């Protein structure tokens, strides 16, 4: 099993607008078991959010990436250029 994590770091000035879009427009398009978390005590300025999904194999991660990540990237590029940063990571359960 794998944990797929997408982290979004957003400047405070853009936080409300991006968080609202993620919560109201993007999250509803994702699989039902996707979790949205806020990082507490982040070492970064601004806000850090994580979207997490537990999957059985790496093919499910690739499918999620091909179906959902581009819309998040496009929204951030169009509305929050140079104010937000996203990165993803894959962790395997032992």
C-alpha cells in the first residue's frame, strides 16, 4: 500500500482564495477517500496544506496524477503564480 501526498504551500495573502477553490471546486472531483489536511507548525511561511490518498499500487497514483493534478497545477499557475508551490511524494507502507 502507498500513501500519495500532494503538498501546497501558499502565501498568506493568497491563502483564502486558493483554499476555497481547493475545498469547493477541486476536492469534490477527487476520490471519496481523499483527505485534506492543514500542516501545523510548518517551517515555511504562509500556509501548508496536504491532500492525501491511500492506494494499493503505483498505477493508482499514476491514474490520479493523470486525471487530477493538471487542473490543480493550471489553477495555481493562472491565479496564484509565484504565490503558491506544490510538490508531491509517494510513501510505501511497511
